[in-house]
C-alpha cells in the first residue's frame, strides 16, 4: 500500500473517530444516566453535560488547534491529538462517576479539536489536482458513514457489552491512525510563521466561538429563562466583533486576515454558515417529529435516514474529482437547491415512510453528494497550503456554530407557532403557564390523552414552519455559492496565496 493511501487512512480515521464519538455516545446516554453514580449532578443535567461539554470544547478550540497545526507541524500536532483522544477515551470508559466523566469529556473534546482541521490539512499538503478532490470526497464519504454507523454501533455496544465500550472502541482506531501517521505522513508546517505564537488571539477566538456556542445551547436548554445564556451570547458577540480589529492590529495574528481576501474562502465560509445551520437543525427537528409526533421508534428514525446518506458515502469521491476538474461553483449551487426539496408529509419505519419521507431522503442524498466534496475542495484550494490548518479550523468552527445559531432562530418561530396554534383551538387553557409548557411541548406527545390530537396538529404545523425556514437558508446558501464562487480558471490568487504552479512546491516543504 502506498504512502498516500496510508495518509488518507490516517486523515479519515483521525476525523472519523471525532464524528463517530458524538453519535455513538449519544445512544449510550440513557444507560450512562442509569448506571453511573453522581456526586452533585442530576441525571438529565449530567447526560446533557456528557454530550454538550465535548461539543463545546471541540468547537471553542478548533481555530486554536488549526493554528497550532500550521505553527508547530501538522504531523506532530495530529499525532498529539490522536494520543490525547485515545487516552481520554480510556479515561471516559473507566470513569467511576458522572462528574469525572464530564471532566474527561471536556478533555476529549480538546484532543478532538486537534484532529478535525489537522486531517484536512494533511490531505491538502499531500495531494493535488483531481487526486486531491478525490481524497476530499473519500473524507466526506467517511464522515457520512460515521453518521450512519454511529447510532447502530453505539446501540449494539450498549445493548450487548456496556456503555463503556462506546468509548473504548476508539482505542484500536486511534492506534491504527497513529501508526499510519508515524510511518507514512511527512511533516509540514507554515515555514513563514514567526517564533511568537498569538496566544492572546487564541483567547479572543475561544471566547467568540465558545460564547456563541455555549450561549445558544444553554439558552435553549433552559427556554431562555436563565440570564447566563444571554451573558455567554453577549461575550461571544463582543469577542466576535472585536476579533477583526485585534487581528488587523496584530503583526502575526492567529487568523491571517489575508485569507479573507480570497473570494472563494470568504464565500465558502458564508455558505457553510447558512447550509450547515439549515442541515443540522432541519434533521434534528425531523428526528424529533418522526419519533415524538408520528410515533417512530428510535431505530426506525435512524434507518429512515440511511438511503439518502448512502449517496454521500459511495459517490462523494467522484464529485470531489469533478469539482477539482471543472471547478466547484455549480456543484455548490445545485447541491443546496436539491437539499431544500427534502420536505415530508417495531424497528422499521411504517409503510407511509415510502411515500412521505423516502422521496425527500433520496433527493437529500443527491444534494449532499453533490455539495460536500466540492465545498471542501473550494475551501482548501482557496488558501495557501501553509495556512491549511487554520483555514480548515475556521470552516469547521463555523459549521458547528451555524447549527446553534440557526437552531435558536428556528426554535423561536417553532415554539411561537405551536403555542399560538393551541391557544386558538383549546379553550380555558393558558398556554403561557410554565406548568402547561412543561407538560405540553412541541414535537412531543402529551400525557393528557385529550390533547394528543390537537398537539399533533400543532406540532405538524410548527414542523412545517421549521422545514420552510431550513429550506430558505439552503436556497440562500445556493445563491451565495452561485454568485460568489469563482472556478479556478477565472480566479486570481489572493494576497499571500501561491499561484497554482507553486502550490505543490510549497506542499513539499
């Protein structure tokens, strides 16, 4: 097997375990809540922290990790991330109580932040042309595979072995990725970096991304009744607003502002904010609607999403090659337009699935197949190879903050419509009463049998609004890509960006 094949395996495994871990552990949360003793956390609170603490540290530290990768060396940083992720996976699998598990998950998220941008940086530095586009496609397809396999693998491990196996399964994958990295990945770094690393900039970026992500998650969990959510959001907004000013004043900033002079880089990140925000939130509410309103089992809801995702797994590499050959512009415009057409009407989904959901799922699969690899190609070919780590990290951070912000927006419209619908059709009920809202919530079947029918209608109406808003974001993302993306032949390199003929020479450094 060639060294490039091992580089691809290392990159796919490195990012794959990060994605896999969030979906596998999500399935294990009920058993964790029953089995683990607690010192001071409640069951639901502890389960929430086990899931969200990982995502928050991962999101907040992505840009710092990408910059460290370019500064200290991509191979070295990637290996450190693998070792850290493996060690913290063992700690999580052996955690004696809920509080320590939460602490270990925070550390695991920090280690994961070193792997996601690092994996794309390795591909950018070691592949070129159509071969690079195909590598990005394989990476995207593997990400889709972990989305499918995560809940299935997690459920099997939890039911047949233990919830602890959901963490310990990472260890053999980490060992294989670490061996491949050590033996076959050449070192590469930003040779123009100074000896001074911008730690103050890293703090500002962490406050910006972490504040926005934590504020929206915390606020939604508490129905925006706790001021801490607003405070965290305010910190995130202020840090985000001050970030460009700080970066302009800093000689060697953590985020080189010349990256944003690349039209494709700026446009790709804007479309990522819109498209990924729409995708994650749309399918979050779709799963809730299928289970809480229609009555699918968790397994049936999981199986319902498989047909569309298969397109991503099997055809992403092909569209990555096509994007590298013909340019990513129209692929990035057509993909979101197809995605917005995905609107609906035991262990297996009911027969109605084949008319209400399957057609939309197939169209979704076609759209995501066309979109993901060209988007990655457009992003990673729009910046100098020396900045590939931080460029990938910026995009990954946006793809994680986008769903939180879009979710907060859609949540407001969804809940407002739900309770307004009930108020207009249920007499002598105060829908603003906290006790009523606690007992009757959108996309969930109420305990009161007399309300089941009307709540189902209200949930369906609110679900349709959520889908329309998601579709609007996707259409906007398609327009942004169609108007903004330039194919390579027409695009002039941005300041600091190497000319096409020079980019591979730089990658070999």
